C-alpha cells in the first residue's frame, strides 16, 4: 500500500493501481482520499504527477493501460522539450 495516514480502507481500484505502479517501478504516495476518488503522487524517471483513481473504475487493467500510454506520451514530450532547449542553446 502507498504511504498514508488515512484510515479508510482502500478500494479494489486503489489496491490494483498501487500494486501496478510498484510493479512497474513507480514511487507512489497517497495524498488524499475522498468518497468519489483518491489522489496519488506518482514518480519515476525524474517526473512526478498527481493521478486520480475514481471509485467508479471497474476495468482496472484497462485503466492502468491508459495511464501507461499517457505517462509514455508525457515522457516523450519532456524529452522533446529538452531536445529543443538544447538546440536553441547552440
């Protein structure tokens, strides 16, 4: 489980997401738990984002596959930004 001082029980979606993130090398911290969603700080490879896990998620695998696609695109964007900045410095 992600580090948290919250006493509510994690939903199945949260448990799946936390396990998936750790299995794929992410650092995870539960920031806030609401009735309708939980907010996590997720980090890997020098990038950190806040991610929401709605309690309505039922297709956990598909949800995490979409997360991975979004993460990969964001990593690509950050790499392109660095590349562009390096070119502009020359």
